[in-house]
C-alpha cells in the first residue's frame, strides 16, 4: 500500500506491488520515454532517456527533492515517492539525449523498416530539438547479418542493449555482445556463432529503433499500411498471444502480444515465421463433389443442402474434429452431426507431436504438441460424444465398417495422413474432407471442402494449461474458401453471419468445461481450470 | 612542514626495497604483529575511522566509514578489491609504491582485510605495469612463505589469500564497479547504484574497493595511531559541515613543465606553488607557468594565478575544480596552447568512455569532433558554447550518467573554456577568419580515426 505522486497526480499502489518510475507514471497516464528499459529484462539505466526529478514526501507533507536527475527506470516507486516529469530540467535532459542519439544516426528513415513505429522518431518528435547542431557526418548505412533471421543496421543502433540482454536472460544463448568502446560500440556476434536460437526474432521486436531488421519482413511493407489484429499462435499448444499484421488481406508479419499468463512478451521463431501456409499457392480453394472418377465444382450456395442430404441418408455418421478447429467450430460441427444422427460418432483428429517440449531459462516453452486446441476439442468430444475417441481409437472404430458417412477436418500445415491410413476410409460411402492442402484422403473424398487458415478463423483456443483465449479473424480467406465456422453455422440453419461469441456462450452453458467462458473473454483469456477447482 | 619526513616513501631509496628482507629490517610487518596481538577487528575499524583517513583513489571517501557499510554478521564471504588500476593521466603514485615498496602495500592490505573480515582479496592491477606486477607477485609469494598470508596468519587464526588480477588496459576499470565487473570477467561497464558494492559487489557478495595508497596509509595508522595521522594535514572547514578534513601524508605526482618531475610526499594541504618550488625545482627552463591540473586530468584546470590552491580534498573545489582526485599535478608552461590541451583531454575521454550511457558516449565523442575541427582551423565561436553545454550536462553531478567518467571529461572542458576563453577565441578568429562568427552548422570533417 502507498501513494506515489506523479506530476502532482496521486496514484495508489496495491499491496506488495513493486513499480518503477516508468510504470508508476504510466498508471497516472504520464508517458516517460525510455529505450533501454523493458519490463521483461534487467534494468541497466544506460540510455538516460527516462531521466526525471524525484523526491520524497515527508509525513509532514513537505517534499524533499533529490538535487540531480534520476533515471525513472531505476527509481522504485514506494509510499511517498514524488516524480516530476515535465520540469525544465527534465525537458532539457530529454532534448540532450535525443540530440546525442542522433549525432551519429544515419537518419535514413525513408529506407528504414522501423519508420512509423520507431521510438527514436516518436521521441524526437516529442522531445527533441528542432535543429541539428552536430557537425558530424553520420556513418554510412553499414549492415551485416547476425544470423538467418536478423540483420543489423549498425549505425542506426542506440546501444540500449535490449537485444544483448534478451539473449542472455531470456533465450539463455548469449550470442550477442557489445564490441568496442565509446562511440565505436557495435552489437556483434562471434565469428561462427550466429544468432540462431529458436527465439531470435524477438530481438527485432525489442529493438526500439531500426537497427535490427527481420530478414523475413525486411522491405516487405511499410508499417503504417498494416493493421494489427489480435490472434493466437497455432504453432504449438503454448498458444502464444500474437498480433497478426496485414494489409489488404495479406499477412506480412506476426508479433507477440503481451500475455503474462502465457508467453509474457515473447514468441518463438517457429510461430513467427510459420506463416507461409496462409498464402501458399497450393492452398485448396475450390469446393468439389465426386462424380464417378471425376470431381465437379459446386457452388457454396448449393453445398449446405447437398451435404445435409448426403449425411441424412447415411445410417451412421461420424465427425473427426481437428485440434486446429476453434472451440466454437468444433462445438458447431459436433452439434450439427448430433442433430443429423443422434448417435453420431465423435473423434479427435490426429494430434501432431514433434520432438520434445523445449524450455528456455525464463520459463518460455516451445511445446512438442504442434496444434493449438487439443484440450478444447477433446473436451467437446468427451462431453458431447459420450465415449472419448482419439484418432487411433477412431481408426479402429472405422475398421468395423459401419460408418457410412464421415466428416473429417484437417487444417494442418503439413502432411498429416499417409496412404495406408487413408485407405482405411475405403468403406465410407460419404467422405467429407475439409482441409488446407491436398492429402491422400483428399483424393478419396466425396466432398472436397477447402478450409481456412488460422488468420482467417474466428473463435477460441484452449492451450495446454486450460487457458481459453479468443480472437477475431485477421484476413479474409482466399476466394473460393469458406471458413469452417461460417459453413457449420449455415448447416445449422442459423441466420446471418457466424457469431463466435454467441457460440462460445452456448458451449459454456452446455458443457461444464467451458462454463467460465460464458461472458466477455478478457484480453489475456480465462483459465478454465478455475471452474474445475470450484467444482471440487 | 620543512621538518616533514617521508612516511610512505621512506624506504624507496634503499637498495632492494621491494624485498621482504629489507622491508622487515625497516620495521615491516611489526604493525601486523601488533594488531594481531592487541586489537580486534572492530578496534581497527574504529582506529581508521578516528584517523580521518580518506580514500586516496580520487573521490576521497572516508575509508573507515566505507568499511562500516558492510553488512554486520554477514554469513557468506566478503571480498576485498585493491584498486591498482591507476590510469588517471599524470598519476603514478601507486606505481612507485608497488614497484619500490610492495610489502608496505601488502601489509596495509592484510590489515584492511582483517578489519573488514575478508578472507579473499583481489589485487586488480592495470595492464601497463609489468614491473609492479612482477614485484607484487614476488612479494605475495614471499608473504606466503613467511606466513603473512595463507591459513592461520601468525597463529592468529585469521586466513587470507591474495590473488593478483591483471586488467586489460581500460581507464574505466579503475571505477569501483567497473573494476568489479571486469574482475568477474565481464565488460567493465560500471554498475547502477544502489546496490553499492558494500552490499552487493564482486560475485554478488559484499565488497570493499580501496586504493593502493589507502592501504599503505592503513599500515602506518595501525602502527602509529590515529592522533599521529591527524597531526598532519588540514582540519575540517568549520563553514562546511560536510568536510571531514584532510589528514595524513599524500603522494603528489608532479609532472609536466617542472625541472624535477616525480612522485613526492607531503602532508595534505601543500599548495601548488610550494609543490613546484620545494620539490619541482621551479618551472622548466625558467619559463612562466600558465596552468596546472590539480589532481589528474579529470579534476579540471588551475590558472597560474590560482597556484596558491591548497592540495587537500576541499582545496581545488574552491577554485572551480572537481577536487583533489589522485593529486597528480601536471604543470603547463606559457608555451602550451590550451587548444592542444583540450584536444588531448577530449581525445582521452572519447577513447576511454565505456559507451554505456548515452550522454557520455556521444558527448565525449562530439566534444572531440568539435575540438578536432577547431584545431584544424574551422572553429566557430559558438562551438565554445556548445562545448560548455556538453560539459555542463554530462556526469553524475547533473545525474545524466551512471559513473563519474563523464564528470572527469566535463571538467577540463568547463575549466578550460571558462578560464581561458580569450585564448580559444583568439585561436578561432586567427585560424578561421572568414567563418568564426558562423552560427549555422558547419559541414563535418571527414572522419578522423580516434581509435
């Protein structure tokens, strides 16, 4: 408990809370500019951009100020601390630091990827001087590759050392270091030891200026043309909160979004650079129906009716719910097949597992389970389907030969079914396959339905720790593709557009596992375990 | 003062003064035996506190007080670092002590370690002192042989090991926390304080960092007592409650344009004039003095009219200098151009800035570029104001940097330009008659290598 004063405005501290000057000021709505400080990294207080005046309120009400400037990042906000962030002294110090940082900066904003989201630009606009007084010719735009993912533009660097601290404290790989001294300092890697850890892309997000460029994104798009959409990474069952940045339905990059319960500020390179499937030319875009040995195109307008008729004529229906489906989509499809056939068989699609979980020193984990929603889909299968069928169980059930209509959903980024497994579906009269890419099963399908990638979906995923996170679509699917949720919505003869939030609320009422997800889902998601514990 | 007999330098003229045999023949290690026989650790701390000994490394912080900042009853190890990274331009007093009388330093170090309850000491020596390195290492070896170091020293039950660590030639390693980082094998980037080293220093353990000459003084205080020590020097200024006084003998490094440069010992408070006349044999070739650095280049400049400045911890401050520093007095005669002096000083600090804090990294390098341009005949009068602005705004005193290197870089700029402005203006007007009044930014010089 305690009171901190920022520019005359009083803010309350919560019990046991440890804030620094920057965080305390942010709570009061005052932005203190900073480069080197980052909430996820150690404090070095070296950029000196966050200099403020600080003091302490005595119990008598007097304020005793420290006679010199102090860095806000290093100054704890405790009961009675006073921060002054707009005095002449502070304004001058900020102008000085900005001027200093621009002395050797090439100011090549027109060709810099960071322009538009650059702290140096923003802070200079707000705190810098209007005239350049330095007579030093900036260095040329030297650049070198630090590794396969990151390029260093040497002279744009402001030496905040966030990237160096990231490789030491978060990834634990220590590839980056500072070479040389004084104004000759540069970020560097040792020869033969490039920046190649599995979280390397984060240093680009951390860089407050344009010094570290993402080789995947470099020169692809100006940042001000892009819109960011909150999403959840589907690369593994960690389910990192991400932002998908797109312009005109093309996804250019993915960045982590802060979520203290899941990924803090980070994400792995696998998720960050695992975008190619969204705009892969091999993606399926035409819904087709088998006609003898041929496939004929059908209209999406006719499709729901035909599918419905085919399924209703079958004696036993089964649906395989892919762990790439959102909770809402899986719930809708399961509800639909149950409506068609009250005893329909529900099963979980194959769960891809690659290697073993990989943890980093700060606790960030890349999981071996390469799908976003196994927990959510499994809960639906086990709570709606009576007996729980995993993929292997389903194949055994399939071999009994009595399933004459099977709806199978894919959505995997890579091959997920082999010829032999696909051959076990030969007894199925009506095989509906909904997928991103062609597979052996696709060729056997009665109905071929192109599916959506994660950036086009809308709904919620439940990660490995039972945390449900919701998101909206970022881009529209390619022409010819209907997003799963929309198709199921239509099959259930609901009106209007697919409304994921309404479906989740419905699932929360119907299934105990989702019961805490009935209301508004907060930015950081909800913990479904909370409800299980309440039940105990 | 005329009857003052050298204390710290008493033995350096004796042949083989660096050996244990000679040191013991002049009463060496008697203080150690006396302390082990008669005093507790707390007694020794009290004695040093009572003596008013202030650190000889530059900042002049009271040594006894620094020791008391260590946590009481600390369960883990406490480390002692002896700062022998003597890199302040003009300074060589530690070198004399280490080369000619290393046992005196080691005895003081053992006593300091005993007082602070330390069993491991690191002797951090700058790279450029090969002879000192050899002699200190030999002296440490001799001490192990004689039982002054190692387990159960002189049967007192006290253990101490001394490790010599050789730096890699960087000015910043002489900064207390830069030294600690360097000792840990890292880049010598000074740490943010708090925590202070006494709470968390080397390897995250409480640490004391003291100067070589400070340790040597501890030895004499232990031998002759606090009153004897306080009999020399300058008492506290009654008008300045924060002045604890400057007591004891001090090694002054006199260099530059004097007839007899060298390291001389005198009680604190000797004036620059006295130092030059009594020890230096007057200005070189009978010329007139122009200026002097009072205590290492980072302390600023005194003009010839200010040579009555007493060289105690408070003295130079009254003459707009930073302080006594390392008491390295560099005298410049009338032939020296202040432009050259400031160019040289700017070059030094731009080269030695560790590059951590923006204002120091960029400020020192910018000041150097301006000085290079002025020297090259393209200076503007407005440059002098720019230099002053840089000087006034970098350092721990305005609060814009982590360590004091930037203050050191700022003081020659501030003193140089404020005290010799006319000379700078004349130089600029003469060398750049067509552009000295220019106020627009001038095109840059091509990059001149500074590294």
